[in-house]
């Protein structure tokens, strides 16, 4: 650094533990070279300019398609980032604020990550993660406490945090007019090896990936997923007994669908190899049926029975979710219900 030599200099050697530069998409690699070699400070390329990343077709909202029928369930004036439904009431994290149905709550969204969790009476708790600290507030913006953590996720009606080697389950009990923040340790973790995703945690223990999955309050599964060895996990999500992972190895993306047994002591796995990169987007219905958006269409499956349905009205950026047995997705400022014909 003192000599102004970049990693692209012909005399620089790459450590053996690092991938070579061929795994970097060409548009980004050219940008890195312009930045570090020529000191050309420009904006990085967008995903549309990166040849290796294939973006699924953006579908426009229609009343029906060959296989699906859609209906706008709710419109908002803000871009929807997250939806939680507590006892039939929608709570929305938007780009400009947090809402209970149409009413904006007096809460400042000053955090890197915001989650919503229900208390025992189904009133919302706002959870803000920033700089290894999670802060909890009720809908009136009153503080419910804070806790140190290397990450944060929602599952089982609880917020999970990790710090000092402990995975902590955070729940909220309504006592009279007061909401009480309760904590309980669920398992041991290694802070530096822990990666939080949507509803699931992965730990990289000496090059081996272990899934850490709180499957009910007070209980946590810890299983080695051998099929993920040597992969770099980019995206993951768990809902119900299904976990979907997108991993990269040697510049190629692969998707793994992991189905856990009822007691979360065993799993089955299937792999889709060399796929276009996209976000993990699926939901699991109360009857155990999973609806997964893929580059080939929508996979509808339970156990080992899989059906692929083409021409969905949503893409990987339109988050799928369900409540009351219905399937919905978010399309910018709209919540849309979707039914298969």
C-alpha cells in the first residue's frame, strides 16, 4: 500500500486460500482495475451490466396468466420492504417508515436492518440492528432494552441474536400495560464463524458448514451439511422445515433445497447446478407445501413430489409470504394475492 502497488501488479502473488480473479464478473473486474491501477473513481457497474449475473425477466402485474390468477390485496404509498402479519393485522416496514395497516407509526427507522416481532398480545415490537447492537421498541417508540449481537433474525415469533458464544432467543411478554423483554440461551455459537440469514444461521467451522436452526422456542438444531463443503454461501432462507441455499464454487452458482425431518435431526437435499444468480424467494404453507421461485418457473413441492409451473406473475425480487393459508407477494407498493388455476 505504501508503494502504491495494487493486487493487479504482475509481481503480486495471490495467497493460495484465495480464489483467482476469474470468479469476478468481467464488468466488475474491469472496474476494480480502473480503480486500483488508474485511480479512476467511478460508480461500480450495475447488475444489468454484469454478464455472469442473469436477472430473471421482470413480470408486469396482470389479472391472470396461463397458470396463475392475481389480485391486488393492498396498496401503500411507500415501497414495501417487509411484511409481518400478526393476528390478521399487517405491519409494514417501508422505505420511509413503519406502518400498522395504513397508519404510520411514530418510529424512526435509523438502523441497518429492521425486523418486526410480535409480543404475547400480538402487538408489534420493532427490532433495530446497527453496529453490533439490537435495540427493541414498542409501537409507541418506548425502549424495551437492547442487546449486543453479530446479527439478527426473526423465527418462531422470536428474535435471535448471537454474542459472546451464545445464541439468544428474545421474546416479549405483555404484563398489564408494560412489555417485558425476555431472553433465553438456545445453543452455543462461534461469533466469528456465524452468518445470519433469513430464518437460519450457518456456521463455518474449520471449512465445514453447520446449519444452526431454532425450530421452536427453546430448541435449536445443529447439523453439518456436508454437501455445502467448499461452497461460499451467498443467500439462504429457512421457513418451516425447508431451507434454501445459494452457494458459489469456482464461479458457478448452485441452489440447494434442504428438507428437515419433523424433529430436525435428519435432512434430505437436492441440488440445482450452474444456475443464474438470484435471491432466495419461497414460502411454506401450513400444510407443508412449499412454493419456490426459480429460473425455470415456480416449484411447488412437498416431500419428494415436485411440480414446476411456468410463467409466474412474480420474480425473485418480489418477496413471497403467506398467512391464513393464502399466498401473497410484494410488488413495490402493492401486496398481491396469487392463486393457481
